[in-house]
């Protein structure tokens, strides 16, 4: 079933797929590729068409909802497709190097609702200091992995960057400060994102079409404690008078109505 889902994604973004493409992508024999293609035809229904029995299956759904092709990139990257490095280049920079043993220790702590003793580096303690934390969730920020956890030293919920952990040891101590007590995690904020008003009308229309086609604004729901990540990654201005183009092309129009200093209690930096 997952093969069909992946093939549907490839068909959607490449516009056509045939027996040879399926063999390239999945490294299967022609007979098996033909069987998958037949199942894909049934699955797609009217959203795809073939001119003849031997013609490529073509995507025929111009009214398909606008989506990101990131899932397509993930599929062809996973299968080490020949198109990657040919004419599909992934220029994103991933700064999320994390040791599997560290990740798995934290994962068990989240699952078992237990504590972890870590050696954590921060701007105030660059050499590292011991902390006991009680993590309740992982956070995949745009460029790094974090865990959201209760900090026994700070007596509060904080975000901890996995890349700054020198070590992690699972403890038998149960978590007495679970997710349900993390108010900033539970509270959702709505960021109303618009084209920056300092842009010309035509520029605003262009930006709106790029980021939220068919609308003048986009309403983005985020957890309060994670809002700063979205603001930094999308480079959103909060104060139109101080943060303007060309550095900022998008604005949070309801910033004045949001909690003061929201999202600023994130990393221990």
C-alpha cells in the first residue's frame, strides 16, 4: 500500500509515470512494475488517464489542492532516485546531527514518562553542566531537534536542543510534571500573516500569491512555546515600523494582541 501511495505522489508531481519509471524508482522487475501500474490506475480513477494501454499514466487533476512537493522529494531521496543530483537539487541545510543513542534514550524517557540526567551546554555554561529533565515531547524545529521538558534546575518547562547535549542517562525517577502541566505547550496561538504593508500594492499581491494564493492572509496555529521558531524560520516581522522590506516581506498583523514575549522562553541559550 505504501508503494502505491508513493507512486501516486510521484505521478502527481512529475505529471506522468510508466513501467520504466516504476522500475527505476522501486528497483523491481517489469512484471511487478506492470502490476503496480495497474493498481495505481484503479486507485487514481478519474484523476489520471492513459492514451493507450502502453502509454504513460498521466495526472489529470488540475483542481488538486495546492500542496508542497516536499513529500515527493522525500520519496525520490529515500529511493536514491537518479533525478536527485540530476535536476532536483535540495539546497536546504540540516543542522540536526544527533547521536542515535542520545535520541533513543530521550525517546524512552518520553514514552516511559521518566527523567533523564543530561550534560547540557548553553551560552551561560558552554563547557556543560548537569541537568535533570523530564521530557514529554520531541520538537523538530526547522534546522534542529529539541525536546520539550520540565527542568528540575529551572523549575519550569523549557526547550532543550539535542545537539547541545553531551550525554543522556535514563533515570528511574517518574515524571511528576507531565505534558498536562505545560501551559505554554497546551496554549495555541493564531498568527495572522500578511504581506508587509510597506511593500507596494503589486508587491503585496505577488507575495500573497506566493504564500497564500487566493487569500489576503494566512492564519497559522502554533503552540505558544514554539511560536518563535515559526517566526524565525518564516522571517516574520512583528513590528512594521522597525522591521521592514527588503529584510522582512511578511508581517504578523495581530502581533500586538499576542502574549508579551511569547515564545521567548524556548532554548536555554
